[in-house]
C-alpha cells in the first residue's frame, strides 16, 4: 500500500484520468473529492462490501441517506 500525505487542496493522480483532492479537513475526518470518467465506478468500502454480500441497492441507499442526514444534523448542532 502506498501511503501519501497531502495538505488541504493537495491532490494525487491515479493514471491519466483519476484525480483525488483533499477538499476539507475537520477534526479526524478528511473529505476527498474524486474526479474520474463516468465509466469508473467509485464506491466507499462499506458500500462495496454490502453489495458483495448481496444487500439490495435500495437498502444501501436508505442506510446511506439516513447516515448522511444524521451527519448533517450533527454538524449544525
């Protein structure tokens, strides 16, 4: 595994058509922006594992929506 350190707005390129940029650093969380062609599938590891385990996509989307809403509520409090 290659481990790289980047500061805010720093980025890395993967091949000729994928770029990852550090968009925000807040506490122990890092937000990454990914630029890639539309035909490149980009998944978080937990979503990929759930899909591989046969969890229906609508259940994964429901869980992600719930998690995202909870996270946003925590940010505004």
